[in-house]
């Protein structure tokens, strides 16, 4: 005869409510752990999905995610000459926040090196890749954009050609892919007025130096588009991505490029490490802290619940002692209820989480290992929580029945 | 009548119980000696505050006496400040308890309450289940076996409590005002039950009561006043 389950059956409504409460609490703990994992995974899959063997960035920066990096786009060609390099392409990544259909829309824009890269490698949920060099994009479905949506960015209107799944930036924003040129155009978009002012400033500078006096016809060039002025150099990208030919040692290629005075090079793993140490790290630690606090809070709440349940039964416990029940019976009664409460709470947390986590703004990743360790933690706090009640029960004196 | 009938179920000598200390000190039981034979039913009467409940708690090993000696079934249980046995085990094996309130475990059915007493003494479920039904039948509440205590009347609850007290074939049953919460008809029925139990189960029974109309059912009446036994009838 199991007293714990008999008591629960007798007070079933109360037990269900209590375990539902514990379940909600544990669901939050589980969710926190899942978001923590999500942050790590987002950072790692970003680098993984982009798939480059090496990341060439501005010297001594930890770009392009952890900090800003700017290198000339023509490094694409320079790096290509290094032995062992199979292909290179410029990488541009920046985040825009616009109002779209009355809602705030955040997109982390990645440039694809058209025409080599049409975004066909992206994990697709709907639609297809880019079909032309301009004014098209592929967005992640977490942005709630639909294929065919028309989105004004910069001075142009972009058409959504396809949707990806699971392409989330390390900050939790949806990613969007367009050609490198478009991405740069969006990034460096200036209003007509600021372009006019910039061009006028150039003409003025020209006339302030000797060259302007000698060759006044140059003012026409200076007052035109910046792409037409050779002296202004090429456009900048955040990084150059490198694929290494099979059979070549990636480390050796990296060393070769890293010796150049103007760039730093990271391998795929190095880039993942940077992301985890950098932008993801504080969020990760914050979540870890919250999770630990919540576990402590759950333990305290469970202890109070079990203590109250014990207080309610104190007269019965005194009677059990009076008729000669062993302490182990009473201890078992309280501890089994604690474990049942924790166990059922855990199951409720899991089931509720399965249903509710997909609607969380950040990705929640439930890893089997995390679930197991949480289960063990719940088991341990259930036992710890029952100690207060057990301590009270052990102090109950059989003579209390007489009063 | 069996041979053991004349063996005392209980012998107590020089029992004293003092509550509190200093100026709050109360001597609830003062140098009490008594013995109860197996198969004998004894009434303990006296005014309120005389120390009847306290004496019963001493005899039932619920409270330790300050001085004195208690022998149960020829085993010295308590002697001069020293507990000689595992009291918890002694209580479950040798005693049956009944109080003014039935004190049934509220989340167990009548039958389970009776079985519990046997299961805490490690009786197999198969045996405890059968004996619980037999006892409930013996006490006339078999049809209530599957009911929770909250569904029983006061008299029925008290019968279940008596069944629980009998479960482990105790040598001694101690009952503190078991009929106080019952009307006189049901009260007398319960007292008759105790008499039947004493004689048929060969247990010593000691009952505290204020109901003088039921005293004819007892083999002997002990009167208590101011913590002391006055005299015994019969
Ligand atoms: N736990 C206790 N602490 C202190 N004093 C107590 C305690 N229990 C009983 N007493 C005192 O001991 C004396 C005897 O009490 P007891 O309950 O044994 O009397 P009783 O004969 O059973 O009375 P009643 O007929 O009212 O039940 C009383 O003066 C009472 O106040
Ligand atoms: Mg009393």
C-alpha cells in the first residue's frame, strides 16, 4: 500500500494544480537552457552554413561579427593568387530595421557574390534563389516575409524570391540574402541631398589644390558618381571568404595570408570561437545565471509546498508514529510525493515547452543532454526540497494525537 | 479460557509523571501502581484533570514517565528512567489504541486503515487484506470497508478504529474516552465490543470513561483523583 499515491489521489485537484505550477516554473528553466543553446547554435550554424574555410578580415580585428571589419573588395583577387585557394568572395553583413506592413522588421543582410553564388546552397523553405543581379532577396521565414513580398530598401524595391529556414544571425535576427552589390548599396545608401553635398565638397576640395587650377575639366569627374573616380579606391567589404582546394592544408594557407600586413585570417573554428566569446557570450552568461537562480527559486517553492503538505498531515503523521509506524514509512511518504511532484512537473514542462517554445522570439533548442541533466537536477532539488518537510515530520511527537 | 489468561498483560509500579518545571510544575500522575490481566477489561474513571489520560499515555508508551517501572507481557519496557525496548516496535506489536476521535488516516479507506496497522508490522498484503475484512466483519462495519473515513458516521469510524487496534493481536488495548463523541446507544455498543474483545481475543483492555452507566460492562473500575488511584472495586 503506497501512502504517497493514496494521499495524492485523495487531494487530486490540489496536486494537479501544484504540479502544473511547478511545471510552468520548470518550463521557464528549460526554455532558458534552450535559448542558451539556441544562441550557441545560431552562432555556430551561421559560420557552418556560410561554409568558408577561411575568413580574411581587417588587420587585428575580430570581424566581421564580433566587431566591424572593413577591407577593400579587391582583396578577393589578391587572395585568389595564394596557392591552394580555390575561390574567394566578398562578404557583407549588416542589420537593417524597417517598418514593413505596420510591423518592425529586422533583417541581417548578407551579400552573395553574384553570379557565382545565387544562394542555391541555402536551406530552402519556399521559393528559390536569386534570378537576377539586382533587386531580389531571399529571406528567412522567421522574418514572416512571404515569397513575392515587395520590400523597399535603400532606393530600390526588393522582391522576396525565396524563404530559408533556420538562418538566424547571432543576434537572433532573420537573415536575408541579396547580391553583394545590392547589399553594399543598401548599407551605404545615402539620401540624394547628402550625395549632392558630398559631390560639391569634392569639387571644392579639387579647386583648393593645385590640380584643380591646372585641370579645371576634372571638376566634372569630381562632381559625378564616386565609382567613376579611380582615386577613391574600390568599395569595402566586411570580409573575404576563402575556400581552400582539397588536399591543401587550411592552416598553411591561413598562415600565408596572415603574413600580409593588412589582414587577419581566421579558420572556420576560429570564427565560431570568436562568436561564442564575443556577442553570444554575455547573453549566454546572463541566461546561465537566470537559469541557476530559477532552479534555486523552484527548489525553495517546492520546499515550501512540501512543507505545507506535511503540516497539513502532521496529525496523521503523529498518529502513524503512535501506532508504531517506522520513520522510513513517513520519510517515504514525503519524499515520494516530492519526487512525483518534480517528475510530473518536469513532464508538464517538457510537453508545454514543445507546444509553446516555437512561438518564442528566440530559437529554443532542447538538447537531449540538457534535458537529462535538468531531469537529474529536478530529482535532486525534489529530494532537497522534501528535507524541510521531513525534518518537521520527524519532530512530530505521537503524543500530539492526544491534544 | 486459555492458560495465559491469568498472566498480567501489564504491570506498572511507582509511575510518576511531572509536566513542566519550577512554578509551572504539575504532578499529573503520582506514584501509581496497577496491573491488568489478559482477558480483563478495566475502567479508569475520575474527575477532569485527575491524570487519567496521562496515565494511559504512560502505559501506552506514548510518553515516558519520570520514574517507575512498566512491564508488558513479562518484558520490562521501562525501568527507572531507562527505556529497555524499541518503543515504536512495541507499540505496533503489543498495543491497540483507541481515542475519543477515531484518528483514521483520512486518505485511506476503512479497510486500508486496518491493513496499514498490519503492513507497518511487515505483514504481507495477502494476509493483511484478509484479516482486515475479518475484523471489519467482526465489528459489523464490513459493508463500509471501501469507504473513506469522511463517509462514515462517528460510530462507524470508532468501530474501524477498534478494528485497527485489534489488527496485530495486541496484548493490551488502551482506550481514552472512546465513546465520548457517540450517543449513549452507540457508546454502549462500543463498550460491549471492548468487553467482547477482552474476553474473546484474550487482551487486557483499559478504558478511560466518564460514562458511569456503562461501568457494569467492566470487570473492575479504577478511580483516579489528583494523579493517584483511590481504590478498586470488585
Ligand atoms: N502536555 C501537558 N503539559 C502540561 N500539563 C499537562 C499536559 N497534559 C496534561 N497536563 C496537566 O496534567 C493534569 C492531568 O491531565 P490529564 O489530561 O491527564 O487529565 P484527565 O484525567 O485525562 O482529564 P480529562 O478527564 O479532562 O481528560 C492536568 O492538570 C493537566 O492540566
Ligand atoms: Mg483525558
